[in-house]
C-alpha cells in the first residue's frame, strides 16, 4: 500500500485477495512518500502512528487499535521499484485483537499522530475473512 502525504490519506483498501484473516498475526506494510509519490521522508522513524479498524466508518470506538508499540519502520522492497529497498511502515495486527470478530467488511485507517502534525495517511475498506486454519485463543 502506498501513501502520499499530499493526498491527505490515500485510499488503500485491504481487499479479499490480500488475505486478512480472523485470528492471525497480520503484517500490513505501508509506503509513505512525499508529494512526489517517490521520496520517503527522512524523519519517518521519528513519527508516531496509530492504526484503527472499525465496523462502521462513523463509529467512535475502534474494534482494533494498534499504537506505536505495534508499528515499526522496516526496510523492505519498494512495491513500485522491486529492486530497491526503502523504509516502510509496518503495522502488526495481533491475532488476539481479531479472534472474536466476525468476517466481513470493516474500515481501517493509518494516521500520524504527532503534535501539530496529525494526519490520516491511509484509509479504506478492510475485508476480514475466516479460514479453515482459524484457531481459538491459545491454539496452535
């Protein structure tokens, strides 16, 4: 998923084919760029992020929220240039946060939440699916 700072929150849906399953540790990668859609901000590792999942886009409370403890900056392959490595934002959605949710279409958003720099970076629908390998809490 690519996120441009200029666009005030790029539409970045998590589609059915992305395989977001109930009760799994899901790693989501977001490419954050400057207005040119290429340049990664130099100070990305100093930003504070939050990622939320809601059943309804207008709902006040999130059904899942991942704060800075579950969000890191990692070196990974640039989705737009497969032979280059760039810094990307990785959100780890822990399995215990989705284990009790029903499959269906939710809404997600990644935001920068630093003082005087709060902005939505990515948003969209998020399809959460059941799988035959779904385990109850504590299962393997």
